[in-house]
């Protein structure tokens, strides 16, 4: 009896697993396939990218504010970013994400994060 029951169970699993596997997606739609195994890596990659993007935004915003405050106090833009540290407008020049650097134009007071 157990053998017959086990055989029936495996036969049912085999039949269900051998169903039609054709991809019947609607035409004109974008479909992406991601496996469950790659989901943690995809999540970490997206989280890291978001952190790097946020760091770029925060760093340039704080530097823009310090440059503006320097300009209001001194009537000119700082010669370089080190002058902001020397005059105590910022505690230190913030680090940039790997492969990028800060680009500062002392004539306009504009700062940007650019690729090296």
C-alpha cells in the first residue's frame, strides 16, 4: 500500500512539473527575469548605488552651503576647498565615492563630483 501511494505521489509530481512551460507574455510589455538566488545580490547592489548617490548629494549640498556662507562673510569665494577648513566653515573636506573627485571653480563658487 505504501509503495502504491508513493508511486502515485511521484507520478503526480512528475506530471505537474512537466506542464507547458511556454512564455505567454503579452506582446509589447517589458519582462525581466530574475532568479530568487540573485535577489540578495541585486538588493545589495541597489542599496550600495543608492548610498553612493545620496553621499554625492549630501556632500555637494553641505559644501555649497559652506561656500555660500564664506562668500557672504568674506565677499569672495574661497581660493580652494582647504580654505573652508582653515576658516572653520567645515571640519574637513568630505570624502568622495570611489572613482570620483571634487571639482571646484573658485571663480564661480561651483562644486561638483566628477569621475576621475
